[in-house]
C-alpha cells in the first residue's frame, strides 16, 4: 500500500504470485536491492519509465495492463472493511 492507502502495481504483484517470482528476482533483473525494489512495489518510490518497460518486457505483457490501478467498487470496500479476523478464516 502506498501512503494514500491504495496498492500500487496490483497486477504486477498478482503476476509475481502466480508465476512464483520473488522480490529478489525482480531486484536482480533490474539491478537493484531487495529494499529498493520493495520501496517501488509499495509505491513509496515511483518506478522509472525504463523500469516499467523492463518489467513489462520480462513478464511479456502490455505496460498499461501491468501498471493499471486496482479499482475496488465502493460496496466491496465497505464489506471488506467490516470483516474481522475471525470472519476472514471461514
């Protein structure tokens, strides 16, 4: 999540998860530390245009799709906010 409470790069994170790619893999491919890559994924430091292009190339997807914002309908936000830890495990 970034400081505005929104997740940056949700599609990138989803692709990482489904393809089993870890943070350190991306850091190595972009020649940066795990910490620097994590700061970018969290939205604390914006990805540079050349970093976005490189990631899109590596994943074989369109850059616009890879970095599209996650849109959560207002009703879903309310329902998610009402979940308690006990409810989430059901």
